[in-house]
């Protein structure tokens, strides 16, 4: 298990190495990814780099996504845009810092705000991202102590269990 301070140090080192790689390779990755709800009425996009790609096993995320864990892409709010269907987006605020935005036509979760862990970011379910690649592979697994008993953790992805 990784402690909070060790996780923060690992994240900082990862971020510095990412920046160095991008600098050496000629600049920041300007990959633009498109997202869409199931019916296609809500479409968004974002650019890299992502702040994090997180596989979360907490009960809250499992219930919100209706699955045994959820994978989120966190991007700075400045890198995110709603390209179509803003009139179809509805929000559910589950506390004063966090919300889920979904398509009112098909119910797909299209993005959210997690003010506890990613202030000033949008968090997008990886499943709504079109044609995603290894650039968006998970960087960390969190709340693994709460995982469903049948889920197998990825050995190559670091684990962080923050205090609840």
C-alpha cells in the first residue's frame, strides 16, 4: 500500500517525467479526444495531458457508474469543452464539491466534478471517450480495499488507498 505522501511524491515525479518527455519529443501532446453519450446528443472534447487516469473501487463510484469499478480521466477544466448538446446536460450534486453531469435523453454520465481530489478539473468516465489509446491507460488504482471481491487488480498499476 502506498502512503499519501509517497503517492504525492510519485505523482510529482511522474508529472515531471511526463513534462520532460514532452519537451524532449518536441512539445506537449496536443492529442484531442472526443467524447459522446450513448445517443450522441451530448459531445465533448479534451486535450492531453490528463492530470490522472484513475480506476476507483469506492462504493460511491461503483454506485454512480453502476459497475464493479469506474475508470475516470481527470483533465484541467481549461482543457475541456462541451461541443454539442449542452441543452441536454443535467447535473446531480451529491455534495457541495462534487457533481455528476449526464445526458437527459439517454442517461449516460458524460463528466463530473470531484472537488475533493481534483479541484478545477473535469472527470470523464473513460467509457465515453471515443477511440482512446494507451495514452489514457490507468495511472493509479484507488480505494482498492473497497473493491468487489471478484475484481482482480492490475499488477502494473500503482495502488493508493487514501484515508476515508
